[in-house]
C-alpha cells in the first residue's frame, strides 16, 4: 500500500517531498486508516506509546498590542477574555506544582505580548529558578519576540524550551498579522536555539490557508529543525476577525497531524489547541500521529480536563511519559 511505502521511505532515512506531503492532506477519506497506520509506524519508532503531557499557564492575559487575527488576546479583539498583568513568581510556582502533580512533562508559561519587558523577563527568570529548585519538570516559555540577549537570559535561568509559532506559511502570514513579520518570528526561533534552548514552533490549521500553505509550514519547520511542533486547529473565537471561519472536520485534522509527522518524523508533535472541539469523537485517533497533547485546557478556552485526557490515553493503549530531569 502506498502509505506504508511512504513510512518505509522515511524509516530508511528518506525525506518526504512537497508532493508527497500534499498527497497526505489530499488522500481520499476512505484511505484515512491507511494514512494513520503509516504515520503511526513513525510515531512508534521515535516515541513508542508515550504521550507527553504539557500544561499551559496564561501568565499575562488579554493585553497584547499585536493584531494576530485569530487571537482573542489581540488588540482590537472584543472577545471578553480575562485581562491581567504578569503573575508573580509564587503564582507560577504554584501552577508548576499543580502541573507536576497532574503528570505533565512540560509547564508552559505564556504571556500575551509582542515581547517581554526587562521587568517581565526578570519575573519569569525568578519563577523558573524557583520551579527548577523544587521539581524536575521541564519549562517552556512563550513570551513573544526575543532578542539574542533575552534568549541567553532565559536559557541561563533554566528555561528548557522556547515557544514561538510561525502560525502558517510565509505566503499566507500577511493575511493574519501585520504588526510584525514572518521573519521576526523565524529570527526569534533562531535566537532561542542559538542560546541553547529547544524550539517549540507550530501553527494553526483552519484560518483560510490552502493545503500548500500547510505543507509549506511543515517544511519550514523542518528546515528550522525545531524540536517540538504544536499543531493547533482554529476554534474561531467570537469577537476576533476570524470568528466566522468554519472549523476543520475531524478527518482534515487527522490528515494534517499525519502530514506533520511524515515531514518531521522524529519531532515532538502535539495535537494542540482545538483538539476537543475539532476532532470530536475521533480525538483518540490523534494519538496515532501525535505523541503529545496539552491537558487542562488552553490559554483562553477550556479542554476536556485531565481525568478525561488520562482515560483517553489509557483506553487507546498509550501511556503518559514520565518527567525526568532535563
Ligand atoms: S502576539 Fe501572541 S498574544 Fe499577541 S496577538 Fe499575536 S498571538 Fe495573540
């Protein structure tokens, strides 16, 4: 079967071409199980049956002055999300304890901002040092655009990974934001990696982009050699310019996850935001291409909760990855 041939090619060291990646997204729905099976072979090889649990902390909410059209925390959004300034290090420490108790391998501190102020950076670094002193959980931060100096400061404080999503293809990016550029984003990822942090960088499916845009994003992430790829599915937020977008179907979501696995076979691929509302009853099948999920909800919306996530993982024959010191 052709999908097995594709996974065999990857397992023997080959790289998926643009045409092959496109064919995955455009596979007939009747072939979905074949595509999933082939993607699962790659997931098994590189991640076994482990599922990495990541828990998000929205450490500064609703006050961003950038204009990303999908985002309910952007300037000009009327979505009514909570607005608050940066949490204290103690609040973040409490959040990390909770994440650790729930079995998370990563505690992800996120702020809605173009980039961190010196004071915010200091608060984050203080929080990270406190967390690291107490528990072996890995820390990811997502603080907007970074300079090389800021990246070095975060890495020195013990941040393991930095998240900054490219969101979509270079060609489509001007349609979703014009307060910063695609290259601003690419450069932030490069600064994070140069400072010694891992890079977490993904995108959002379902903003009106084409299949070619999704493939272009997956290939750009391959070139950047990012370690972790969150694949989000747009859950259109009322009060944002994208509120009238239509959610992707569960089958489209699964094919997208498979395509990212084929193009970036060894990477930590996450069924990220929008998992529950877009994948619906097919949600457990996301674990076949993806090896990682966010649990306990997202930045401004809730998820199905940790008990249901753990039950889903176990019933589908997977198990949560243990948290070991970085
Ligand atoms: S930079 Fe981040 S927080 Fe700000 S509008 Fe864009 S996605 Fe939202």
